C-alpha cells in the first residue's frame, strides 16, 4: 500500500499539468455534449411533430459524443494503447456484451424502431399487454406511461414492439359504448329515438360522420338490451384524457330521460319454483 501511495504521488507530481488539462477537457467535453444534445432536441422538435423522436435522437447523439470524450480522455492520460486495444476489440466486446445484456440491447433497438416509426406521440392514450395509459416519455431502454389512476409505468421498449399496440387517440377520435335494458312492456323504437336525442344533446358528443348509433343489442331473459355508441374528439381538450366525464354524463342523461318518460329499467329477476315434496320428504317440526 505504501509503494502504491508513493507511485501515485510521484505520478501526480510529474503529470499534474497533463492531469489538470485532461480533467478540464473531460468536464468541458461533457458540458458541450449536453449542450449539443439539447440543441439537437430543440431543432428536431421544430421540424418534427413528434417530440418522442426528437428526444430519443438527441439521447443517441449525446451518448455518442460522451463516448468520444471518454476515449479522448484515455488518450490524453497516456492510455492510447489501451484505447487502441479497446477499439480493436470492439467487435468482440460488442458480441460479448450483446449476449450478456441481451434484454438491454433488445430494448435499445426496439426504442430506435419506436422512435422513428412513431406509432404514438406524446400524451397519446395507448394500451399494451393489458396496461393502459398516456405516453409521457421514451428513453433508450423504456417508455414511460402514466395510467388514468396516476401510476407511472416504465414499459420496456421490447414489450411494446412485440405485443399488439392499441392507440386510442392517434387520429383524435374515440368511441364509447354501453348497454341499458328496458322492460318488454316498453316500446323499444320510441326508446331508441329518445336515447338518440338525449345523447346528441350532451356537449362533446360528435355528430355528422361520427354520429351516435343506438341499436337493440340482444333480447335477454328479463330485458331488451339497447346498445348506445357515441364518438368524442380527444383533440378538443388541452389534456387528451380518457374523457370519462363525457361518458358518465351521457349515461346519467340517458337514465334520467328513460325514467322521466315512464320507462322501467328492471333488474335481474330470479324465479323460485316450489315443488310439492311432501310425499318424498318428512319434515320435523320442533
């Protein structure tokens, strides 16, 4: 330990100037790399409508620049032979690291594909592998999704690439539907007209090409089930939310309209049959 300490002191005494310049170069190099990464991100954000692509590309640029700074630092420290060996063995090193860190490499490549293919944008509502949420960021390894109940989910990029991706807000339009049951004594045609008028009066429900559709869904045991479908435009909100408030308002208004006009909404009816078993079973009375 004493010899190692003495060698270190001697090295610093002989190379303190070179060491100081190298440390200064390393600090300035990282600052410049960060600055260039930020400028690339801002420039791409102006040209590309997808912020995710700009963010991911800037991360790649920053990674390359910092790698160059680190290799140059080795050279300034007099470790040029080490740097040459490192570059010469890059192919083998890449193979070994790629095999050992297969998942990381897989997520990295998947991130590149997702960033440039752009199946979603920032704040899009997506669903992957049973997880639904809004896209908040994409990095080299994972994609950050915030669920409607406020959870932050970091999904590996490879999972998004390998599984079916549902984007509910890519074109801005989102359809909701629900079922309501009326009694068989009621007139379903009049009920459909009343429901359609009620749904169209709710603010936020689209008309025209994306008009609402009210149809008989099925004839169940106790009720005539009517299916209500309506569309909303997620781009009309500054926050492209799930719009549960509009769906809740539609359901509330439909129930109020039906009950106010005398339609009954029966619950499930359970029929109990009492068979005469007196000849087979003797009951004891206490």
